C-alpha cells in the first residue's frame, strides 16, 4: 500500500511479485506528482521486486529532473542492492 503525505510517499506492508505491479504504478503517479522522498519504514516483507520498483521510481524522477531520495531502507533491500551491484543507485534521504 502507498500513502502520500506532502512530498513524502510511504510504502507499507509486503512488497512482492504478487502486488508490485499495482504499487509500481501508484508510486509512479506519486513521483510524477512531485514526491521527493520514498519512505520504506513500514515495509513488512519484500523480495527483489521492491528493488525493481524503487529503481523505476528513481528513474522516473531523474527523467523529470526531479530529486527523489529513499529513506528507511529495510536491511533486506540493502542486501539485494549490494548483491546486484546497484547500491550506489539508491539515493538515501538524510534524516530530518
């Protein structure tokens, strides 16, 4: 599930192959509407599809010349990003 509060998009619940398509499109709409932070603190389960969705959101933001950062990366997502060699593509949001 995705909810938006101002310029922050919160992703919650499990993000797996079973639900990633809907989340991907909902997230793309938020990015196109100016979201600047994707917060993953409420993700309860994940597989590599979350990494794919996050990278797609980042790509969409870059195509629009709009900064997008990711906060509260789950450890599993960090591990997947390292495994696939894409860790440097995840702009981590600073705490504020």
